[in-house]
């Protein structure tokens, strides 16, 4: 009999950034964190980088709809699963993340990436994960069935995100076909970030 890991408050969670802990057929516990911002020097005109008195500040929306800075993995925002309770080869675990450019601020581009915050080598499940990513409610995925390296190489970017605007990202996560048995008992963490560059 498999026991379902739960957070202390009893809710099932998947850690997007501070850890998906899972084994095939076992519920995942989960969450997300955001940002890395690069500022470009500007002319002082509105919206022109650090010459503008406003800052470039990326945030992630928590489950209650409140923006959190979550600038480091230890400050990750815990997000509830949208759908799914266990990682498998056929039924994806779905996580929805909202990244925003805070207002007031300056416009910028947001590069969406995933990473493994705690690579433990061959026993780490992260290498067996496959990501499909949808952006802003599109029914067409920006990336399909990709490894983390492939997703990052695709360099999916939301261009010129204005202050007060944001980007909705959906991650569907599966274990790679044929790796289910090899994934038993393995654990990993998943990091998601929006790396921003001001305009």
C-alpha cells in the first residue's frame, strides 16, 4: 500500500521549485518561485531601464492571488496542484504559475526556464521528467514533451511585458515513456523561473 505524502496542513502539494518529491504512483508534494531581473541602463525617459525612477520587479502570484517576490528557492511560493495527484508516464501533473511585472515599474522580457535545484546525480528523477508548457491560455503548447534542457534551449520568452501585466504558464509534467519502473523510489526538485530583462 502506498501512502500519499501530504503537507502539514493536509493538502496535497507538488513542489515546483522547492521540490517535487515523488515516486511512480505516489502523490507528489509540490510549489514555485520566481525571479531573476536584469536591468538595462536607460535614458531617464519613462520605461527606459534604471534611468526611470521605477524599478523592474518580477513577482509570482500565490494560491490566494497575492503577488510574492519569491526571489530565492528558500522563499518559494507553494502552489496547489491544478490537476493530478501523482507523476506517471500517461497522466500529467499540472501546475499553473502566474508571473507578473509589478506596477509601477518598467517593461521587460520574461524568459521562462526550469531547473533542478538539488541535482543528486543518477538517482535523481529530474532527468526522467518531460515538460509540456502552455503560455497565456494557448491551446497550442510552446514546448511539448521536452527535457528540462530542451525546454530551456527553446528560450520561450514573453516579450515586452508592461508593468502590471504578466504571463500565465501551465506546466504539464510526465515521467518519460519507459522509465516508470526505473523511477520508483527516486526523488527530485523542480525549479521554475522567470528571468527578466528590462526594455
